[in-house]
C-alpha cells in the first residue's frame, strides 16, 4: 500500500513538472510571437495593406549575404515559426550555428534594414525563383516580399464595422434602460413617464421626437410627477421659440 502511494506521488510530481514545462514553453512561444509582431506589423504589398501573419507569411532569420536591386540575398532559414528565441545571439559565421539555425539561400524583396544578421522577421512567400549570385552561379531559391512598412489605412466599411462594435455595448445598455422605463410608463408610473419624456426629448436610445416627449411629460404631470411640469414648460417654451423643432 505504501509503495502504491509513493508511486502515485511520483506520478503526480512528474505530471506537475510536465505541466510547468509546457507552460514555460508556451510563455516562450508567446514572447517570441509578440516580438515578431512588434516589428512592422502592417506592410504594403502590391497596393494592399496587410497585417503580418496568416497564410503565406513566413518567419525568417539569417545573414545578409548580398544586396541586389529590389532586395537582399540571405543565408539562414525560414518557416512558419522558427525555434530560435528572440533573445538568442546568432553568429551565422560559425559553421555550428549555421547548422543549427539554417543554411538555406533565399531572397527578400523590399527589405528596409541595414546590418548583418536578423532573426524574428516576417515576409510574404512568393515561391521559388531563379537567382544568379555574384559568382555567376544560377540557383533556384525561395523568394519573399518584406513589403513596405506602413500604418493601417482603414476603409469606410472597416471604420463602420469598428464603430458598430465599439457602440454595441452602449446601445445594449441604452436599450435596457429604455425598456425598463417603458415598462414603468406603460403601468402609469410617474417616474417612468418622466424618463420616457426625457429620452424622446434628447434622442437618447430612441429617435428624437418632441411630440412624444410632450405627451409623456403631460402624462407624468397627470400622474403626479413633481419634476414633469417644469420639463413640460421648458419643452413648450423651446418649441414656441423654435417652430422647426416641433
């Protein structure tokens, strides 16, 4: 019995350790993804604004080998998500590190940065291409487009959709308030009648309608609301001074 208990404890400890390792690995991956996304998240490619990631986007790392018109010839690696942590210092001149971190040839169009070694970068896959290096050697390599870093340009449809999402909670809250006050008003409650008058007067959660506002204020006065008489008087004064608002 004691041996069985010890075995269970050992299994539990092993499971807990595996869970902690999985959490640590997930945290490292999330940190890497955040680091990648923070580098030029919006790119302009072929006249369209794109957010990096998704189908066709690859992470790449490597050493700049040669500058050509329109882009850079790299030696390194590319893939969906590479395994190098962003804090790693990569020396692509080392044969061992070339083996560990990639020895592929690839070309990146519109790459905007100077320097020798890069990691955690993103570019859009353009497929294979024929490339002639500085030695005159003709090779087939993978080609990517880094794109032009830019600020997101929102279309009218996107702006309308964002506005709708932002205002949805407010509209839901307004609808709840209107229903609550309408339910009270339908029962002849003075406060509910007063509030419905105010809502229609201000166009708050309902279309602005001074005729309905005046009707609710009048009913509130009849129901005994101490504030409704003043609101009705002010509304009638405004309506008299501004006929177009009636």
